[in-house]
C-alpha cells in the first residue's frame, strides 16, 4: 500500500490505517479475541502499518489486544494511542494533568508490550490544564524516548496552535467524511499552515456511508450510535439520499460506496490518512482496496455537484459529548 507522511513530522504511515476501537468498545459486544487478532494481522498482511487504539477503549483491553496482535512485527508498524480521560473512563470526564499523562504513558507501554509509543494523542482537550503543560509533558516523554510523536484529537484551532508552539503536533485526529465536512472550514487550513497531518476517524460515517444501515436497522443495546442524533430513525431515513448518490457514483466507477468515500478523503490532501474500523474481514479488505481507487478531478467535481443539494440531518454527537470537541 502507498505510504503517506503526516505533515512535516516525518511520521510515515499507510494511506489507510485501521481504527481498532470497535473491536472492543462502542459498537456493541466486543468480538472474539482470536478473531480480532486475526483481523489485525490480516490488515498488516494487506499493507496496513498504522493502527489506532486508546486506553479508553474497553477501557484498557483494546491496547492489550493490539499489543498481542502486533507483537510479531512491532518494529514495522506505527501504533497510536491516547491519554486524557479520568481512569481511562470516558464518562468520568477529562484529565490531562501532567501526572496523569505520565501514568497513562507507562501503563500503555505495558499493555502494548512495547518500549515506545509511536503517536501519543491527547484524546480530548482538558479546559482545566493549560495546553502548554500538556504539550510540555509529552515533549518530556519524547526526550525520554517513551514517545515518538505528539497528536491531538478533536481539538480546536487555538489549542492546536498553543500546543504546536511547545511541541510540534504530528497529527490531528478528528471526524471527517462525506457526511461531516466541518474540518474544511477552519481545521484543514491550519493543519496545512503548520505542517500537521490529519487522521480522519469515522470516515465511513460510523458505517452509514456503506449503505448497510437504514431506518430499520437495530443496534445492540450498548452501541454508541443509539445516542447519536444523526442515527435517530428519522435522521437515518432523511439521510438515505446521500447513500443513494454514493451508490450511483460507486456503480459508475465499478467500486463500492465505502471505497468511494475513502478514496474521496485520500484525494483531499496528501497528508490525510483515514482510519476506518471494522469487525469483518470482508469489510477490511474492501476498505483497504480503496487505496487503489483513483478519483480524477472530474470525479471529484461530480461528487461535489451530486452532494451539493443534499443536507445531512442530525447532530454528530449528543450535547454532552459535543461540548468536549473543538476546544
């Protein structure tokens, strides 16, 4: 698979990475450990060298899973993990105090069975801790050889600038897709200016852009999408138009909706590397196949024109979670 560099950091990753959260957390029951390890190793065999996890996914079990799965080829992959929630528990609130960052780094190193974290993200901005203290702590961890690169997730422009002034930010991770294009307004220009890479999560709209979800779909009781306004029954029904347009575009290219959605992201900037997640091997192979799909300027113009008249319905987060992003 083609490799990409995340901004000016020199960090090289596969054009498409693997978001591992859903193997353990947020989208219904965790899948069988043996199956999860098989999927992660299959991703590597197909050229994926960029794997994303966090202490909060589980909590903790996702890092352990990834550490075991990637052990045979640890030196050939980039592992990204995250700090920033109290006790690794998302519902307990944010905590980016320097002592917590250090504690998480040590614990993550053990769980990942590694001596260095390739990319260490602040999971969400903590309004109670100056960004300079956060970036400074990660800078110290880099100097100590425990971390290679600093990243941020769902941060706003001013936080990115403040952090970058202390310790260069290698990558920002935030949601970006054909149905969530807000980063184009302020975030992408700042990343380009500062030489920061972009790692879109939910590049397939949490599965919606694949066409596999409609207004009749029933999610597991512990599936995060149950509380997402955009996944309310009426919103799903209203948003089918976007999926239908993607289907027409995909048919014209002889590919799938997911591949169009991922290829579109790759075509936006050379320093973008999306991290779709899946629990299914055939979906994994489909997603990775998107790296070979080339969209020319006419294709991109046709996509833009086709989507221009479509308004996506529903917020992407419930209010409590929305308050944590863009700070």
